[in-house]
DNA sequence: CATGAATGAGCGTTCATTCAT
DNA sequence: CATGAATGAACGCTCATTCAT
């Protein structure tokens, strides 16, 4: 599974999960405040509620913490999408709802998304690959949803772009909030983006 | 002017500009490779072609380098927009061209955009303000262009969202290229995004 | 207590004291040789017998070391005075003995006194205040001793000057030894200064 | 002469003196504020009114500046003593006046004395020797004055101690002012110290 | 003689990581 | 398993000194 990429010198799987969750929670809090690079491992350990020595029983490098955090955040987003997608009877309605859920999640998770978004680049090699693959999968889900939800055919290429657009417009609310909130509430923002989305896919609706 | 916020102990204005340009160029190269935090001041100095001591004759802190870099990148984008906007007779044609120029610039500037995009947050206080203000101004330019270019009226709020969308979709090409380039060439990407844009503003054209 | 003004990231109080004592001893050796400013933190750590990293587990800044040193020296002087003062039955005899003890201590502590004397000014704000207060207290002790020891009344102002004189004449032996030792042994110096002191307070004795 | 120990690449003797005086004046101002070690050569040059390059035309190292400053201060004290000593008809009166002049000079020169006093130790080898020799000479002057001024004989050893005491009590006013001024004005301090001095040399006067 | 841009050794300090207890 | 004291490489930055102009 996901976290098996990260070696731990502790054997007890349950304990590993418990400790890593404490770690992730603490780290997110700190990364929000000061970013990954300005957060020290000592601070992470303290915030997580154990000692620096213990921290290193469950990871091998500071980067591992970042990986764990990114992974957790992606999983949350993924779970949200998965949950709101109606696999059995896709519909335009469902596409809209999924998009709304996604935007709202971003709003809730606040800077969590920013963290992940801005720090993934600090990951190296395999780990970066792994995380980006997860992102790719989520876009694919959206893409597939778009194709199956529409009443008419749409080129896969277009669907890909639209999926990316939705994905990025969500993130945009995350870190351009400072600019957008002067004009829009979250729901207004959502409504207008969905409106444009529907226009783009050439559908007339009475919203 | 822009860079006068950053103190230098050297008097000669021309020299300051020359050295700072060397600095910016070197820094961009390095920031691309490893990000701001993992780049050391010594590396920046070396890449720029002078000693660490000389570096600090032209700036006061490492953050100053980041500011200079962000500022330079924004100026480039701003100049590109300014240059392609037809202030005298705005038209849909011009809006499209501006968008295209912008997308192409992003493509040329490569990771320059990413740097700026991902590292601005590392700036502090006034400097961050200053850079964000510049970003805001560019979005405003786009917004204004949208409003004046369209044959029909558009709410300012909608124009703002569209301006942000264009801005962000440009950046998206910058740092999701790894994903998008599997399917699209730059020009294809541009064409499709512009297509969606026009649909969104409810205009039928024969592209 | 005294050293609680200086933060340590180590918890174990005993260890803190042990390490700080190593530190103080090493620092005094070095400060004697080259003064505070020319001594590096690395040298202090090495002389104390541990790494630079460990040094900073027990202090926060280089100035802290100076403070610790000054504090330790003052405490030694203070303890010496306290010990030799006969609080219950003050007498001229006792005053003389205290003075002698003090002069001898200065001689033993050698350049320790000079360090403190010449480097206190490098302390800043609160710490300087704290150390100077300690000095003030010692002079006060002498002053009080003078007043209570004399068979006749003496103005407090005079006592203060005399206390200062004694204090400074002790230090004088510390850092004018290069000049004085050509003529005097320590005991000769002491005898003559005490002789003058007694003359000054207008007392005839058969020494 | 005195300053010939310090090499200059400039030939013109008058210019050397002029520049060095500017230097000394500027340096004293700065040393008072922040001490020798915390003052930079650049600051000295600026305060003196010329460039860092020019500074180094007249000295070879930063320590040279300190030497020049110490030398100048000692010369001032020396001149003051010399001026007030009545070589032709020494008298107790004159001794008192010399002492008073000296104390008042210290008061005027304020931290100048402290500088010299606390930084001489930073001089190395020959230069330290040279400056200390000057100090020794001044004490000798006082010592000689004491011997010749008194109506009765006094051991040379005693005279030496008294001379040192006077010298140091002057300096004491210089850097224990923070403590003494709460109780004494300069003149009160002088009067009482002279009173004690006279007692010490066993002379009854009607002050 | 005067200038000030250039240099780089060296400083104080931090922090990821280890390992004995 | 948990702890936290110890380590030292590495960082950002300073400043005495030089030398081409």
C-alpha cells in the first residue's frame, strides 16, 4: 500500500499507523503556519505529541513526513470525489454535484491544499512520481465522469482539458482566495464557475 | 522604481542593474533546479559569476534575491500583456491574441512561472504585498480587456472570474505540462482553451 | 536562581549545571588569552570538551556564555566576602581581614577579574543590569561593613567611597600587576593599602 | 615619534597628521557608542569623512586605529598633568590641584577614558608595550610629584601606591559614574577623595 | 592621492539525524 | 519502543583588506 514506501524500525503495524496519523496531523498544522522548509523535525515531533527520537522510529527523513502529508491530503480529495460520484447512473446533475463537493472540500481543507500543492516539488524521485500519479488518477476520474455524464459525445482531449480546468479552478479558490473573496462568497464562486463550465460544454440549462 | 526597495551598498546605478541581472539569471537557473530554499547564497553568487561578498553588496538578504526574481518575472509577463493589448481598438480578436501571447510566453519562460508561483509565499510582509499587487494588476488588465472587448455586456464579477481563469490556465500549462504534453502540443492546448473561453462568453465563431 | 535567565533545550538540571561549568571554565581560559570578542564559539565548545552543537543546547547566544562567566566570577567574589564577614560581631579586625581575603581572592582568580571587568560592557540590556546589580550589592556589603566596623561614626557617603576604593584597589592589583609586581609582593601591597585605608578612616593602630 | 610606528603609504607628513586626526576623532565617537570590536572600518572612514580606500592609505590594520586613539587619549591626559604640575616649586597645594585637574579631565573626556582603558588589551605586542609605557610614565609623574610635594619624607613604594590610587580613582569616576553619581557630584567626589588622600599621607589641613 | 567594488575567510547559529540509555 | 543529549555539516551573512581605476 501507500505508506509501505516509508520504512519504519517499528514492527507493530497498528502502532505505525497511529503514530503516523499523529505525525500527519501535527505536520499539517505546522506546514500551514510556516511551510515545510521552515518547520523543523523537532517541532513536528512535539506537535505530534512524542519525542524526536520516536519520530525517527517511524520515518527515515524529514521528506518522508512531507510525503505522508501529501499522500494523506490526496487521499482525502480522492475519497471526496469517490464518494460523490454516482458510478451507476452518471448524469450532468452528478457532474455538477461532484464539482460542488470538490470545491467545498478545497474550501474546508483550506491551506492543506496549498501545502501539498506547493511542496510536492520538494519531494524527490520515486516519491514525487507516486504522488503525481495519484493526482493524475484524480484528474482521470473527473475526465471519465465528464465523458460519461454528458448527453452528447465529447472528445477525450477536450474532456481532459475540462477535467484539468475544474481541478485547477478548485485549487485556485484555495490560493487565490485573498483576491477572490473580495468579490465572491464560496457559493457564488462555485455557481459562476459551473455556469461557465456548462457553457463551455455547450449546454443550456435553467440554473 | 521597482527595485529601489532593495538596498545596495554600491552607488553606481548601472552597475547595480547589471549585477542584479546577473544575479536574477543565475538565481532562476538554480531555483528551477532545486527551489528557493535548497539553493544557497553561495551558489547564487557563483552562478552569477561573482563572490559571495559581492552578492551581498547588491542585496541584503537571501529573500531579496527571491523578490528580485519574482519582480523580474512579473515584469516580463506584464510587458508581454501590455505589448499585445490593443488599447485603442479592443476587439474579440485582440483578446484572443493577448491570450495566445500570454500562453506562449508562459511556455517560453518555462519554470520561471513555477518559481514565482510557488515561492512568492516565502516572501515576507511588504515584499509579498508588493508582488501580489503586481499580480492583481495583471489580472485587472485582463479583466478590463475582457469587458471592453466583448460585443455584449458582461458583469464585472464574471469578467473577474474569467480573467482569473485565463491567468491560471496559463500557469497550468506551466506546471502541469508533464501531464498535458502527452496529449497536446502548446498550440492545440491554446486552441482548445480559447474555444472553451469563447463558449463560456457565449460567442459562436468559426475558428 | 541566577542562571535560569538563560534558556537551555536540555531538561536535566544537573546536566545543565555540569555542562555549563565546563563551558565557563573553558571560556575563562580563552577569554583570558584573547578576550571575549576574539574567542569563537567553536573554540569555547572545543575547550569545554564538546561539539558546537552541544554548546548551543545549553545556551542561546554567544553573549550567554559571557553572562555565565561574569555571573560565576561575581558569585565567587560574593561568596568570598560573605564567608569572611563576621556578621555577628563586626570589628575593625574583621574589616581588615575581609579586605585581605578579597585582595587575595583577586590574586588567585587572576585574569578572571579582568575578564569580568572589561567585558561586562559587552553584555546587553537586562543581563548587564543583572550583573551590575550584583556588583552594586557587593559594594554595599563592604559599605555596610565599614560603617558597622568602625568605633566612631562615619558618613554614609564616605563609607561608600571607601567601599568603592577598596573594591577598585583590589581590581587594580588584578590588572596593574604588571606594573606593581616590580615593587611589591601581594602581601606587601595588601599591607600598604590597608595602612592607607586605616589612615584614611583616621585610626591609629600599631600594625 | 609616536605615530611613526604606523606605516602609511602617503608621504606628505602634514596630510598624514590631518587625516589621522580626522580618523581619531571619528573613531572615538564610534568607539564610545559601540566599542572597538563592534565598530567597522567602513564606519570609521565614513565618520572621518573619507572613503574606506583612503583610510587604508594612512593605516595598515584596524588595530592601528585603536592604537592611534589610545595614543591620542594618553597624550591628552599627559598634557593635562604636565600643564598643571608646577615643576619649579612643588607644593601640597599643587599636588591637590593636579589631582583635581586630572579628575576633572576624566570627567570631561567621559567615555574616552573607558575606551582606552578597556580596549588597550586588544592591542598586540609592541603597540601594547608602547601604550602601557606611556601609562607607566604618567604614574611616574604623579609619583614624583607626590614625593617632591610633601613636607615630610615618604617611601618611594608608598608614593607609588598612592600615585596608582589617584590614577585609578580618577578612572573609577570614569566608569563607575553610573553608581557614584547617585550620591555625588563630581566636585563632592573630588573633595572626599582628596580628603582621604591627605589623611592617608597623614596631613591635617583645614579644607 | 582618492575611490569604492570586489574578495573570501570566518563567524554565530541551526537542525536533521543518530544512538546510548 | 521511547527518549533526548550529542553531533557536525552547512547555512546566511559580515567585514577587514586589496587594488584597478
